[in-house]
């Protein structure tokens, strides 16, 4: 690429050298410098750019964009994937909205998101701030914090299933017993199932967030801390008045990512409880899965894609809101 | 320099990738003139000996039918992925599906019509009519060969029975006795006296079984393609009250209320369960896939009260609806040879049993006859030298099952209604104050809404 640029640069002076230096550039010259003929486009490396781009365009188009378009189409059809699909208009959307389980799923997903926000969101920040204060063995603590991310999610869930054993001899219940807290039902009760899932999800995801916050903390200018120290600020005042305001951008991004991520929670309820007990952990994505696969033997792909499209629209709105907010923030 | 080499490399990469993708979808042809037939073998994870036995049978078949080339494909019935596999062409040409789903599949047009072939082979009148009904549509067309059937059985751990001071040769014969035994096992051994499946539609399946055993039914077939939900019946209520008592009064159900077919088998094989109800043929899977110690195993009938029966089930061998006529003919030949002949013909039965026994596969697991009882019992005498399952530990079932009336599964929206009932069972087992009447009323309304769709 540097070769191409050099040859372009060599050609430029010849073109611009033609008019006298004191006269304004002629329109023709302007056109020649702004638009490029197909030949110059090819000479400029346009063809190889396109050839390099083609595989990616193909992969995205074939595996990502075309399924998206097809699922939107399928949301308006009834199909068993075998016979020709029939168009049913907005029936699938109406059926989804009439499903009594949809309300439960939405509330459960919001509950999961809220719990994750209250407990899962601040934890990595606190951990990262504490770890950044540690003077020795920082790498060791980072590795320790990141370890759960390395464990394959399915393995982690199977492990935690054992930890969540509801009998008094279960791992967590034994630990609780040491401090005099009675045995908890964990996954075995509609009241405690969802908080249990959040507990595992927080453990599993915190490591990744901690690493990001640690990196962001490095970018906080040390002079700010020095100045605060000179002013006699305590550690809490330094965190409140220096660290958090400096991290505000990254905090906001992580927040939005978490909200989008929790709206799509599937793995935990699917593997831990299959949505039970008594539908206490049925989430929107699990409901989509059930509609498409579990109960229907191929009858409800339309409804499943209709619900997916609705979820995608909500998430798109959230993302749009996020862009609007950050835009205003960055200009203020 | 316009870097032609770069362009060439990029172009080559693109062509190679497209080529690789094209190769993924390219079908394999057969140049030898033989008909290739892809047939289901075992679920992923089956032990190697099972494949050795299959390879031997494949050889025997191909010797008799030199025009057909058998290709074994790992297969497990998975409702969730069935339609996708069917549409994607990755299903075998011959596979098996459970009765639970056969009606839905044939109504969806997802199975091949084999009426003429069954007639031609002369099986139409010899099949057990209750089973044949499971593969027949409203116009009398048949879509598969019933190949194996089971009745619901009560599986129990003989070792835990002994540890709890109970007699493993005299297992409980009423629901009250089951409750007593469960309580004793749980108190004496610390293990779950009884366990119940609750997840992934198995909770509904077992509740339907417990209902028919108490003379109830969760659905009425109106005979005109419509069904009436009867979930709020006395049998279902009694079944749930039984579970409620074990869970909240006796505390004899252990601590895990979220189990399905696979996980309950796992717990049983690990010796954590005193008793549970499941299909009578599960022994084969318990030993082959879950490493059960055969000495622990005991099987009896599920108690039947108030004019009830035992919920039957099983599976049918079917042909993919997408195959051509030639492959269909080969498929029927294979089904007849692999699944049917061993039920009818002494030589075939002996050869099958011998091949399986030589690879240490279970021979003689108690089932319900697909044809008639006499043929079934006669076939057992043919293969007697090869029977390797502990049938003496299954005596209470083997002797008792003939006194029970086999009942078919509900046919309308079976899986959806089972899923609804999963939550009812879970509610009773995880909420001390669950109101059974209210739960049943609600499930009944929801089920009827599904049936009316």
C-alpha cells in the first residue's frame, strides 16, 4: 500500500503544477483531483480491496445478513420447513402477544436484568478499583479474577449445579451452616431460583469486566490523584471525585452492553432450570427457544421468529437511545 | 506495481473458500449401482460394543441384499432439532420416533406413508391394534412400523431396599405402600425414597401416566380430530396430592426437583434414588449409557387403581418423507429385516440375540409385545440362551404387567400439554402452599386453548 501511495503522490505534482501558481485552480483540475476514473481506481488498488473484501462480504451476507432477512420473512409465515410456507400476515405477532407466558418471560428477564444491575454491575468496578490499589501481585489477582471467564460456560453451570445442591449437605448450604444460616433451596424454589442464576452469571462475567476497568483505570492521569492527595483527599473522595468521573465513558458503555446482554439471557435458565420451577426463570430467549424447538416439532418457527424480531426491535431502540445519549454527552 | 500477486492470493483465497463451502453441501453419490441407505444406529455416546454388533448386522444384511449399501448414522430422537435436521437433509433415511410425537409428525407431513408396504408384508392384521393406532392418520393411512413398546414400570434400587430393611423381592403394590417405602428409605439411608421427573415435558408425561394409573385421563378424543382437555380430574389431583405428601409431609423426594429422563436415570444409576417411574425398557439405557450396576436393579409394575391402566409408549421405525421410491423400497427392506423379523422369525431372532449378546448388549429387557402376546412369549423361548438381563429381578413386572390394561398417550398437542403440566408438577414440588385445584383449573383452560388452536 505504501508503494501505491508513493506513486500517487508522484503523479500529483505533475497535475497540479500545470496552472500558474497565482491563478485559482480550474474546475477541470478540481474534477480530476476529486473523482477517479475506473482505471485510476484499479491502479489505486481498488480491485485488490474488493477481492479482499469479497470473502468477508460473502461470509457476513451468507451467514449473518441473509438469516436476519429470512427470519423477518419467516415471522410473517407459517412453515414446517418442509412444505412451502404460507403467508399469515401479522398472526404470529398477535399469537405471541396473546401468549400468557410472554408477560412472565418479560418480567423474569427484567428481574434478571435488575438483579444483575444491582449486584453484578458494581462488583467488577469495586474489584477493579481495589485491585488497582494493590501494590504487589497485581498480575496474580488479575489472573485470578479472569479465571472464571476461561472456564467453558456449560462446565461452569454444571459445576454450580452441584454447588447449588439444596440438601443441607450441599456445598453452599454447608458453608452457610458454618455461619448459622439455614439451608437455602437455591434452584429448587421459585423465589430463590432467579437470584441463584444471577449469582452464577455475575461470577462468570465479572472477570472480563474487571480487566476492562483495570485497563481504563490506567488511563486516569496520575496528576489528578497527586493533586487530590495534596488537597488532603481521603481514598473514598479520590475514588468518588477522580476515578469514577474519569471512568464515566467506559461505565456507560459497559452499562448499555450489560443491559443488552441481560435482555438476551439464555444459557443460565436453559441449563440450570429449563425455565422452572413453575416458570420462575423463563426468559424471553428461552421462550423463543421453546416456541421454535421444544414443544412444537416444527410448528411454531413463525412465532419464534416473530418474538425474535420484536426483541431485536426493542434492543435496536435501546442501542439508538444509547447512541443519542452518548452523542449529547460527548458534546456537552 | 499494482501488486498482481496480492490480487492473485486474495482471489485464490476467495475461490478456495467458496470451493470449501460448496464441498460441504455436496452430496455423496454411489457409482457402484447400489442403493445407499442411511440408517439410524445409536445415540451419540453409546459404547463401542454396540457398534461392533451393528457392524456385524450390517454385514449380514448386505450379504442377503447385495443391492443395498447400509450406512450407519448416529441418531437420537430429539424433538427440538428434528424439523431442522429434516429440512437440512441430515436425518437418516430410516430412523425411529416415539409414539408421543408420531401423531404430530404424521399430521405435519413429516413422515413417509408406508401403508402399501405394511399391507404387502402382511403386518397390518398382526400388529397390536392399540400400537397401530399410534401410526395411523384420520384417513387410515399408516406412517411407520411399531417396533418396540413399553408399559410404565416402577424401577427400584434393590440395594437401597435392603439397606432400609425392606424386602426387594416384595416391592410395593399400592401407592400407599410406595409412600411408606419411600419414607423408610429416605429415613434409613438418607437417599431420596422416590423421585419424579419434572422437566422438559417429562413432568407432564409422568403426570399423565400417574393419572391413568388412578383411573383418570387428561384428555378426551372426540373422534373427529378434536380433543377436550380433562386435566382437572380426580386421578390427576390424587397423583399430585401423592407427590405433595411425599415432598412436604414425608420429605422423601430428596432435594432435586428439576429432573428429566436423562438426569433421573443418572441419579438412579448412581444409587441416589430408591424408586422412580419410567418406561419398562429403560434398563437397556441404564446399563449401556449410565453404567448402572445390574445387581442394584429391580422392576415392578406401577400400581393401578380405580379401573386405571398403565400408560404405554414405545417407538416406531419410520422413513424420511424426502427419499425417492428406490430408497424407500430399500428402507422398508431394512426395517423389515432389522426391526421386524426378529419379532416373528426364529432364525432372525436367534441371530439378533446372539449378535447382541456377543457384544454384551442387553438381551431380554421386558417390553410390551408389538404383535401379540403369544408370539412375543414364544420369541423369548427362542432366544433364552442369550438372555443376559437379570429377569429374575424383574419378575414382579414380568408377571404383573399382563393384568394391566395398556393405555395410549394423549394425542392432541401432546408435547405442548406435557410442557404445561411440567409447571404444575414443579409448582407442587417447590411451593409448600401450592393450591392443586387452582393449578389444575388453570392448566385445563390453557390446555383447551392449545387444543382449540
